[in-house]
C-alpha cells in the first residue's frame, strides 16, 4: 500500500527506500514519516532513531537532537537521562 515510493515499502507513501508504515521517508523505518535515515517510530528524522522527531543523529526518545540521544530535547551531542542535556 502506498504511493510515490521509489523503493520497497509495505504501508505508507513518499518512501524512497524501505518502509513499513509511514510517509515521506527517505531511508528505512517502521513507523513514522519525514524520516531521512532509519527510524522505528517518529517524525522528521535525519539519522537513526526509535522514538522522537526532528532528530539529526541517533536518538531513542526525544526531539531536536542533532546527535545521539536517548531522552531529551535539543541535544547537541550525546545526552543521557530523562531530561538533562549533556554537551561535550
């Protein structure tokens, strides 16, 4: 199911590579949309991430993370914990 898919996908649209459910994905992902890299659940992911949106790098939960992040917002590099931001 889907349309505007340049690669393989199960459900979704605007996917350029593999995608299961989502829209506007440039890379692989399971659930989400506007993902440029790999993402399971989220929106506007440029890199790998599981849950979150606006992640430029890798991130599990959170948004606006340019690099790696587990949980947080607007992380510049790596950040750990539930709310703290670590700049290294």
